[in-house]
């Protein structure tokens, strides 16, 4: 008489034909369903994740906005310094903080980017009532510290008077 062997894939007949093992389920039909407690735990976890994400979004927007304004300011100041050296004449940018606007040399006034506060600290005596950052043909510049603030984030730009180079430090 031929024997039947048990393999991991089911019962094997002597002829090599597999037979499936039929497993009958015992117990109630609700055994595979989730309980109300399990569903509530999942909902609480999802709501906590959603809350943490939603609370972090305004801060992320502030940081992105500060990064964008910082890149704009770096680009504008570097361009002015380059123009002063190429053209052999002084170039400057003037800021009117009360009206939230700026102008490059004698060009028309333009609006400052919104949602970011700018403050200026001149390390050398400044002339006039509005902050001015100047670059001379020899590459020197006004020694100014510019602080940008957006929400909880701030970023500082320091313009060196001897080199006119713009250094940054994020906080």
C-alpha cells in the first residue's frame, strides 16, 4: 500500500499530485473583525498624528518664507556689489521701513516682501533717516547687520565694510 507523505505544501500522493489540506474554521464568524476598541485606538492615533502635523505647518511656512527672503536679499546685495565693481561707481539700496519699501540706487521704490520683519544695525555712522547699504567700486561696503524675522525664526546678514562680503547666520 502506498503511503501519503506530508510536505509543507500539503499532502503528497505517491503519484506526486498534491492535495490541499482544507482547514475548517472554528468559533464565531466575528473572530476576524476589529473590535470597537481597536477602531477607536486607531482613530485616536490618527488624530494625534494629524494634530502634530497641523501644528508644525505654520512654523514650516515661516522658515520657508525666511529662506526665500534671505535668498532674495543675498542675491540683490551681491548683484549691487558686483555692479559697483564693474561700473566703477557707488551702488546702494535704501530701505523705508515705515512704508515697507526699498529702492536700488535712484530707481523707483518697490514693496518689501511681506510677512518678514527687517531690522538694521549700522556699525558705522549712517547718514539720513532710512537704512542705506552702499557698495563702493573698490569692493568695500557699509558695515551693516540685517536681521530678518518670520514667526519664531530669524536670520542675520552681516555686510563687512572692508570686503563688502555678505555673511549669514541663521538662528
